C-alpha cells in the first residue's frame, strides 16, 4: 500500500473516530446502542487494511458511508422532511407522541418512568 493511500486511510479513520465520538449514546436501549456498534465496526474495518498491505480497502465506499452517517448525525433529513402536525397528533390519541417523548426524556435523564416506579425497577 502506498504512503499517500495510507495517509488517506488514516485521515478517514480520524473522521470516523470524530463521528463516533459525537454520536449520541442511546440510554433507552443500552444493549443496542448505535454508538457501540459504530465503534466496533470502525475498529474492525480500519484495522485490517493497516495490518495487511494485500487487503483491498474500498476508500470510495468508506467515504460514502461516512457521508451518510454525518448526514444522519446532523439531522439533515429531519430538517429536509419535517413531520406535519397531523402525523404528530393522530385523531385517535392526540397526546400519544408528546407523552412518549416525555417518557423517553425522563428515562434518558435517569429518572424513573411511571411503569418503572410501579414495578419497583
């Protein structure tokens, strides 16, 4: 592997590490945390080409994936395609999403939800 290719892979690796560092931890589902999955995947993906010169590393694909993850982290699609009030307040249960969000934020802040308090968890 040429020196410029190694340098480009190192730069890409640093960008992935920055993205993983900025990725929010999921306290609601700690066993299925995207941040942990990304950390493992980045370590496995970048360890192989740096240890084995014969290993082919698809730099173009790695850059595309980094770009897609950065767009998700920046909430680009949430801003580009905002949800309407009609979707957020369904006629059958208009407070469903607001109560769900308050429950999730209570869980994220470390406070117990009503069900957790009820069951003593």
